C-alpha cells in the first residue's frame, strides 16, 4: 500500500484532509508526476498535480458551508464559451 510519509523536510500535512483512499491516489499521482517531471526536466505536470490535490484537500477541509443551494430539476443547455 502506497501512503504518503510525513516529515519535516516535505510537509504534506494537508493530505490528512483526504480520505485514506484519496491519500493513496494522491501519493500515486504525485509519484508519477514527479517521475515524469524528472525524466523530462519539466516540472509543470508535477506542480499542477500537487496544486490540484492540495486544493482538493483544502476544499474538503472547508466543508460544504452553510449557504442554501438551489437544485435544478431540469438540465438547461448552455452555449460553449
């Protein structure tokens, strides 16, 4: 089982907001992105993957909020931007 390790040199404590399954997915995705970045010399994918997972964890930690949400019964088509 692939899990993130917590250390002082690489603080990823924000991953505690993720479920155990998501922590494993995060570790796997970050490892693959880091390998790709190292082999190509382009850190863009690794940076994007890290940012994506960190923002997901922040959103989960913030919770659903208290605002009322109006759900639509029907789907309404919209034009592509």
